[in-house]
C-alpha cells in the first residue's frame, strides 16, 4: 500500500482539486463507489491538510479577488518566474499584466456592475459595464499569473477552487461577450489574450488532475477487490492479470473519467468560438 500511496501523493502534489465529478452511472463487476474513493483520499496527507485549512473559507463573492493565504507574490518572485519563462509566447504579455496597478476600490466599484452579469445576461451592456468588464478581466489575468507563480513552489497552497473560479468566470465572460455581440475591440482582444494564455495552463492542470483521479481509482480497485489485493501481496504485477483489463475498461467508462475529455474539448471549443466571433467583427486576432 505504501508504494501506491506514494505514487498518488506525487500526482496529487502536481495538481489537486481543479475539478470535481460525480461517480459512475452504470455499476459493473468492479464498481468503485464514492466511499471507496473517499477512503483512499483520506489516506493522502496533502488532501486532508488542504481540505482542513480551507474549510473555514467562503468560496464566494469577491474573496477570490482580494485575498489568498500568502498575499500577492513579491516583486522578486514575480521577476524570477518571468525570467524562467522567457521562451513562453506570452512572456511580454505576462510582464505587462503583472505590472498593472488596480486598486481594491477600483475593483470593488467594477464588481458592483459586473457581478450581476453572467452568461445568461441578455440586456445591452452600457459603456460603464464594458469598462468594468475590462477592469475585471485585468484582475482575472493577474490572479491567474499569481496562481501560477505560487503553484510550482507551494503545491496546492492556494484555495483548492482558485483555478476553477478563474476558469468558470472567464468562460462566463466569453459567452456574455458573444451572446451580447459586444463590439468593443479592446475588451475582445483582452479576453482572447487571457483565454489563450489560460488554455495552455488549464489543460496542463486538467491533465494532472486526470492522472491523479485515475491513480485514486486504481488504488481503490486494488484495495477493495481480492483478486488484485492478493496479487499485490504476492508481488505479482497487477496490470498483467487478465481481469485487470476488464477492470480498467470499467474505469475508463466511468462518467467521472469521461468528463475530463468532455471538459477539455468544451474549453477549446469556447476559445475557437471567441476567435471566430472576433474574426467576423474584423478585429485583429492576437498571436
């Protein structure tokens, strides 16, 4: 068991808590229940520790914009992070995003206008609302970079749902912009820049979470079905047992596994839709 948990801990350290899914829709011979998964995750010290630290935090409202446990990264840490990412195509943009000064008061005023706006908003947006959306987009970009600057050093030190919030809010902004046919070129370009930069890192994080989830499911499989447990006790390679192929097929058919591919494709599709919208409006697409 120690070897399995070490493997999962390594995957967990790379990225945990980005997305959450339900269980399996169809029970099979090797059905893995939510209770089995919970028992595995409770054995992971990182999972338990982060969950405990965050249980008093309200993941709502404007908290996401104003606070996280370690504050804003120092200028030195930001510069070191930028220095190590010179080959990144968004290096210059990232430097620009981090240098923008946006006061909490300015953001609070902007959020009074933008908070009611979401993907279901159908009214025509005023110039004040569009300007407020620009301010929110600037802050979203900074928060995204601050998250990335901390993550390699402070694995999961930030709120578990931080990345999910950045992803979901920017998704709402894209749908809002497209559905309302907002023709403000600067806002469209700002949003596209952010989404393109976010896409690369989101999909990497998404893939790490996918591998972590598979590792948890496989550990639950071995812990709860004697044919695999006995093989492991006998030091036999579990993956070579004929029944393992059947069990893996059941795992791959789980809803919570399939959704990883669905979400990744939906994410890419949203970005493509925004690009097409900008193209139709004859707005210069940012490379």
